[in-house]
C-alpha cells in the first residue's frame, strides 16, 4: 500500500545548509533546537548493579541528510562514576544482560555483517564482539537463565525462483516471510542452532526460571493485523523446541513474565478480543488455561510488568495523565504504589539482583532521561542530561485540565500556556489530538516534530491536549466507551474541551486550530468539515477521511472491526459514510494543510487525496494544500522530512491563527531564512 505517487507538492531542499551546534541560550525554543533534541531510549543494569547500559537517540542534522536518528550505546560505571560512549558504526538495539556473564548484549549490523547480528560487550573495557550472525536480521532475542542458551527470531529466508523477465510486479500480501524462532546453545566456541517447530510467525519469547521451557507468542501469518489481534502464547520445550502447552489468551498482547517457580505466567494483555489495548495484567497457569484479569476494576493502564517475587509483580501504570511505579500480588490484592503520581512519567524499568532499579522517564521540562533508584532511597536520581542547554530555554507553563463533556462525563487533558502569558488570555490555541484512539497524553514532555508543544508556546499560542473518551489510562470501561461510535461522542469531547477553555477565558474562540496524526488526523478532518465553523485552521497528518475506503485500503481491517467499529463495514454502509469527513465537505471553511507519507500502509495516502480533491473541487475558495513525503510511512522518521513537517505545521498555524482577517496562503516553497532557520555562510544554490 502507499506505493503510487500522485500529483501534489513535494518538498526539496535546494541549498546546502548546516544547523548551529550550540543553541542560543536564555531564549525560547526554535525549530532547529527542537530538531536536535536527543533522549534516552532504553536501559539495563547488570545483576551486581555496577554497570548501566542505555541507548541514546541522537537526531541527524535535517539540513545535511534526510535519515533516521542514530541510536548510540552508553555505559555508566557506578563504582567509578565514569560514563563511556561505545563507538558502534550502526544503530544498536535490544539491550540485555547475559545472565552469569556480566556482559551486555545487543543487536546491530557491523561493517562485515550480512544482517543485523547479536553482539556482546564487556562493560569493564568497552570491548565488544559478534556473538552470532544469522542469514537474515535478528529482530529479537531472549537469554535462558544460565546464560548458555538464547532464543531469537528472524524472518525466514524465502526461496524465490529466478525471474527470466526484465520486470517483476509485486504480488500483494502473498509469499511474505514468517518470523521464525531458533534456540542457540553455546558450548565454548561452538554454537548449536535448532529451529523452534512452529508454523506461524513468532514474536515474544521468555525463558522459564529453570531454563527448561520457553514461552513464545505465535500468529497464523506475518500480517500486521494478526500481530495486533491474534498472538497466541505457546509453551515450548527449551531443549527440543517441541510444543508443550497452549495458553488460551485472547486479544492484544504486549509482554510475558514467568513466576519465580515457573508455575504461572503474567501477561500484559487485553482483557478480551474487544479490548483496544494490552494494558491489563492477566495471570494463567503455565500448564495451559485461560488467563484471568487480576485487577479488572483498575481505572488505569498497566504499561510495564515484571514478576519479581513469589508473591510480587512490579509494574508501571498510567493513571489518567500521571504514572506510578509499584507492586501488586498475582491475585490482584495488595496493590502499592512505590512511586506516586506526582513524579516523572516513567516509561520503563530494569532491576539489579538487589532491587536497584534504573528507569527511563520524562517530565514536562525534558524528554526521556535515565534515572536510578537504589534500595532504601525515597526517590530516583536523574543520571543523564542529554540536552543541558534545554534548562536555559524559556518554556510555557503546563497544567492538567479537568472538564465535563456535554453528557456529564468527566474528562482530563493537558494545557501548555504561551511562554509570555501577558494579561492571561484569551490566546490563540492549537488542539493537539492523539491517535489510536487507544492512546493518551501523560503529563510529560509534549513537544515533537508533529506536536506543537513548547514551540507553539514560544510563538504566543496555547496548546490543548485532550484525553477524549476512548483514551487509555482511565480503565477498561473508559477505553471501550467510544467503540461503535466513530467520530461521535469521542470527538464531541474535544469540542467540549475547547468550549471549556473559551469559557475560562483561556482560548480565543475565533482563533482555534486543530491537528493530529492517524486517528488524530481523522479528528482534524472531522473538525475541519463537520465542525468547520469552530476551527480557524487545521493540519491533518496521515489521517482518515472516508471510513468506507479506509476499511478497504488499511492493513488492519480486523483490528478496526474488533476494537473500533464493532460492526462490519458492509452492515452499515451509510452510517460509516456519514461518520466520514468527506461526507461533510460542504461545511468546509477551515484552511486545511494535509500531509502524508507516500508509503503508509496503515492509513493509505489516498485518504488524504480524497479529502484534498473533494475540498478543491466542491469548495474551491477554501485554502487547502496536500504534501506527500516520499519514503515515509505512517509518520515521518527521517530528519529532514520531520523538520519540513514541523516548519510547515507552524507556518500554517501562525498564518491562520493570526489576527489578520483574510491572510494569504503561505507559499509552497519554504523560505528558510524568513522562518528563522540559521543557514551556513557558504550555502550554494
């Protein structure tokens, strides 16, 4: 999907530029500074607690090369206080600690590798070497408790016959490689490799505490829809790879954790096939059976779990806009928050043998960083300062907003005020709608290439992040409350939030913008058509405009049915059409910027083209522009395409949320100097 290029505006830099490496201090955030912000990705700690390894996400210069961010490895020696950057040629991933060997393992593709391979690092010396190379990329792996065996997954090597023709078409969704699983036994310098005897695609893998069994998740096919909705847990013999037991789990699945005695499994999973998220703790016997939700009344979402004692499961949980870290018993009793909701937004944790924990966490003041909590300490200590210059940048005040929807339901969101609050408003306001809809905003760092956040605040705009019904972090009933009501009460909630901000004197009713990606792009299109009289500007990203053609072009039709629409498209043609923005184009008066990756398979680029064409033909006086991003999919990952998106988004909002009555549509060519981008003195044209 998303292979064809259709007429639209394509951005091309025609000058050779350089980003200043030292941001201006004491001012407000700029697009160039935002493009250079790094963060911590993942972290592990050795069993003895001495070494911490973590990945650092380092963006590439968007004015030099349009490539994804680098992923570096760093090692902290807690004994000496030294931090070392491990120089590795390519991106690293899948950090782990090899049991019993005091080494860090990771995946990367070395200069002499034919595929992404498994490496191990001595944290004492910084030396690393390749441990194992497969014929295709290793996508994931898991160590047995003894450290002498590991399992891994990799795409199968397909046997494709030579084609005598000078041209070969793509046969859609056929002859796709499964993700196969293998068990590797290490004996000195010898490696013995056996394939796990499963027919489908394998994803999750976790060894039992005694190393005798391996729990894996398998899907019937490698299609993304199966991965989302139909992972089945299997128990495999760790020596022979033979199937031992089946677990009767249903719905989404995110993690498998063994009890210390090996008798039970805790799954981070959906409550049922109709649960939109893998946010419940489901416990089941490792001999087979149906998992049970141990805490069905929880008004939150479990994000990360690890079974850490006979009667203890540790967790990170989202609770509305906050996150907590705590413990719960496997029967659902004794829930205790060790770190309450007033601290950072915890993303993940990893434990040493004595219980020392490393966290990756963020706050409203900074993106994800590394934190350490020693046993007995009251609060974690922040270890990294990836963007030290950010501490000198003026940022807008960020607060939690609580309001009532028109039907009385309580809702929450977040609001960033302009850096210069002046007399207290009303301010031009951008509404930032999250995707999913099974997602939510936490009270952390809310600024990115597609999130206006502090960049908008520096330009005198407020930004509102509503957690409308159907969002996660509020329990099972809340996340399912928008099902079978596409664009209904869920999107009315967003408008009700805007009304609340207007009534509070915070938002200028005549200068409200809206943006979002994916389902947030659907909301943006809905607000720019059905609710167009309320919104002065819209920026739609990889969004939905026609539910009927969306169903026929997306790679997740079963997920759409099972956790969103709850009815088949052919059972409600007219209802789905009426909940489509294209149906309401005659209402359009909102200047709309539409942007989409050409290779998007989740929401096909034709969704953007449909809305563009309908507005262009039926409402020719409404400003509308369509931007394709070549090589990008369901969201931009490359440096320059992200930078371009950010510049265009902010330019559009600054134009149409200004006080001017009838502003002229911005030129399609970005005048970088006029937009405040610092160019090198020796640029060529």
